[in-house]
């Protein structure tokens, strides 16, 4: 086994291990779930706001879905297969928020947005 | 003990090395920031670096397919170079009629640029039915004259008595080359591997001419295609450049000791 102890085996073996670990991580976190929150200008959760999801690639931007926030102002998208997207929120009388750019490390990565979409209060 | 301090030389070499590394640093920095290269004054340190341009490239093009194609072609080229150049180099260490003329022919062929012979090379490859194939892409680089001379220089450094002893024992020439001489010339093999790998990895014009199927494109062709389709993405373009460069750099850094030894073997006698 002495012939295995050289810098070529260490380097390419290390790269192979890193790729393996990364793929395990991807498989465990690629359900395509995006969770976030919409709040008003004063910071209160907004129910019934429309959240639009837009895909962004190097060439185009295209709408990929929309959903409504629940009583806690929370929204969820499931099953997306994007890695670069924008989120926008709006509600009649409460204003507009976004677009918020979200970049992911792989397609369909689960993400919890730590920054809420804050409606600007314009009508 | 030396009469003169070493630091001025080290300082000069450090500055020269840093100057050589600046372009690599700039490519890496731009791939992490997407900063416009015409920005003035340029920022020396990356501002808000991230790796998302690499993610964009990964999903924008069939990178794995290009990588696979490049690896297949490079492996064919490297294996062919080691085998064919070793045989040619060994032949040039033996005495035979017309040896001087053969060496002169080789040296003169080194002065002909590949662009001059690309049309006959294309016609020959076409006649062989190897257009749009891995072997066709590898063929012009399957044996290179520089590497033949690297092997020749390394083989000449081996004591002739060793080869004569093998001959007396009835060992055939091919076995002398592959079982006796090659194990003693690892730096020359490393030099062949590195040079042929890098030439094959960076080869652009020949694959551009003979590849017709997008699925057969190599990384340099993919880079050109990416540039033609996506014009306004500095960060992604530089990220792609880094992804093309990295495999060659890894190979070179891993084998640089043998590479330098191989290039300088035969430079001195005695």
C-alpha cells in the first residue's frame, strides 16, 4: 500500500472526497423549499400578500410562480429547481416589496430567508 | 559562506514572481466579484467576493460534458505521447543510416506552424473517418517533436552498457524501452505528460475545425461558445476561465519537480 502514499493520490483523493461530501449535502438539502415572511412598513406580519417568484438566468428572467402569505405573514414555495431567483411581494393598500435577489449554491436548495420582505406602504 | 547577502536576489525574484502572478490573481478576483475590468481606479482587493458566478456557469453550460471530452482527449494524447515519443527517442539514440538527416528533418518540422498544415491534416483526418471524434481531436498532438527530444536527451544519459547487457541477454528492443529505460527516466515521462496534457487541454483551433457536434466540444470550445452566447457577464466568464485553468494548474503543480528535472536533463554532460 506504500505506493498510495504520494501527493497525487492525496490531491485527487481529497478532491474526490470533497465532491462526494458536497453531493451528499446537496441530496439532503435539495427539496426546493423557500420560506420567508412579508411584513408591513411598521414590521407587522401581512396576511394575504402576493409573493411572486421569478427565475433569473444568465440570459432571461421568467416568472415561476406565486403564492399568498398566511396569517403570520409567512409564505412557502415548494419544489423549485432554481439557483438564482427574485422574490417580490405586494398587497393592495399595503404597498410593494422587492425584488429581493436570492442566489443559491445549487438548484433546488432549501432556503429560509432571514430578511423579511418589507412592504413600503405605498398604495 | 557567501560574501554577498541573498536578500536582494530574493527580493528581485519575489517581485518578478508577483508580477507573473498578477494576471492569475486578477482573473480569480474578477470571477469572485464580477467587477468590470474597465473600472478605474481598479480595486486591488476583492469587494464582497462570492462564488455564485461559478454556480451560474455550472448550470448555464454542460460543463461536465466539456470536462469529460477534454479529459478523454488529453488522456489519449498523453498516453500516445509517452508511448510514441519514447519509441522515437530510443530510435534516435541508436545508430542507423540517415540518422542525421532524420534529426534535421525533425528540427526543421518544428519550425512549421500548425496553422500551415491544418488543411492537409483536416483532409487526412477526414479520409480516415475521424472527424468529430476523440481520436481525431487527439491525432495531431499524438506525437510532438519537442517531447521526442526530451526523451532522446534522457535516454542518452543512461549508461550504454546497461542497454548492451540487455541486448546480450536477448531482450527485444520494445522491452528495453518500456521495461528498462522508461523506469529510469521518470522526469522525462513527467515532462512529456505535463507538456502534452497542457497542449491538449488548451488546444482550440484543431478541435474547432473538426468538431461539429456540440456534445463533442472541449472546454476551450465551450469557453468560446459561452462568450458568443453570453456577452455581458464578466464574473461568469472569468469563473469559466478559472474552471478551465484549474485542472492544468493542478497537474503542473503536482509534477513540477519532475517537470523541471526532465527539461534540464541532458542540458549538462558528465
